C-alpha cells in the first residue's frame, strides 16, 4: 500500500475526479484541503507518505522539507514546471518528480476577464446593483487602444490574437522575443521602455525566472500612462508588490488586474484587498474542470508508471 498525500486541494475536488475506491487496494489517499502554516507543520503532516500530489507553487517543496521526509519516493506536480520544488535535492535523494499536461487557454481567458472587468468597472457595477443603484460608472472601449504584451509565448500569443480581434493595436516585448512570430501575428516589437510608455493595457505572460523577478518596480510603473492598466496572470514575483500597492494608492496608474501574488493564498488583511482600483482573483487562471481532470488523472497515471519503473512525464 502506497501512502499518497494530495496537497492543497482547496475545493475538495480530487475525489470528484478520481474514483478512489478503484485504487483502494493500492493507494491510501489523504486529502489536505488547507495550506500548511509553516514548514515544521508540513514535515510532521507528511513524514509517513511515499508520494505527493501537488499543485504547483502552492506548498514549497524545498531542501529542508525533502531532507526530512525519509519515506518520500515520488512527487507528482501539475504542469511540467514547478519553481517551488528543489529538483536538485530531489534528484540527489532519488525522488522521482513527474508533471502533467496543462491547458494554456484558461490563463488567456482569465486575462481578458480582468481586462474587461477593469475597463467596464464590472466589480463596482455588480456591487452597486445589489445595493439598488443603476449605472454609476462610465467605462472605456478597447478598440483603437494599445495592448502591450510582455511575453509572446503560448498564452501571450492567445492574448494578442484576442486583442487584435477587438480592434486593438498590439505590441510585445520579452528578452528573447521571436520577431518572425510577432510579425506573423501583426504584433509590433518594442523595447520594454517603449511598451511601458505607449500601452494602455499591459499584460504579463512570462515564465518566472531570476531574470524576471521584480521586472516591474516603481521605476517601470512611473513610465506608464496614468490612464493605463497593469494585468498579471503569470506569477506574482514579476511585479514588486509593495511598489504596485503604492502606485495604486497614489493613482499613478488607473488600475491593476491580478490573479497571482507574492504569497498565496493572499492574506485577509493584505493592502491589495482594500484598493478600489485593484481587481483581484484568487489564482483561478488554471482552475478549470478540464485542467483539474487532466492534472489528477495524469498524476495517477504517472504514479502507476513509476511503480512499473517506466516513469511518464518525468521532470527529475
């Protein structure tokens, strides 16, 4: 019997997707619905498990944790990249790490939820409807505005295409921007500085690495138009959160739409929660029935393959 910990299943969805009775003779699943308070609590809770099923970047799987889980043999993560796992230590300890496929379209879709929500003041109007008010704000149109896409990969490309469909001008920047790809999309390559200065809406779609941490700070925000909006559905650490809070409080930009944060879940007393020009979502860009079904089904498939010494989708 293999003891399997399913971590951070906030919506208690694992048992709705996986028929655990089917595996009762092979696996002992334990579901953890709440995040751990600290690493010590994590170690105590997980010390008896041979396998972990994790959602990427929710519970950090760092060196000290890995060194204090002597029975751990397998880690199955959603997606094929997970910056919260110390892969070097996992490899040294002989722990097999496998990933899953992930649909990129939900992140592009939630990006446009935030953009449209901000430009048409959706949160305010919904709140006001429940209080009995009618048409209390004036929105803005997308057509003719400049969309700046930072990162023109799978998700950035989808966002850019939708922007073009709305009749927007679209520009893009990243350190390794594919100029041929941008040209095919009808997207104008720009320097980071020019993109910040000229865009009405800036949307971030980068893979988080050391070079992109704090890519947007007070300096970059001050280059932006006072009427512009900043959208982040990528990773929280790309924007300096303290600088963003200050800029929103001082109305240096019109607003921000965020689905990701430095630390998640976002604390109840976080300053972002109290800013009227911040439209916040609880990192639901990838949280769809289709993605979760793919994640958990492939985690099971991965574990089965590991037990046969033929790992699927192995990361480390």
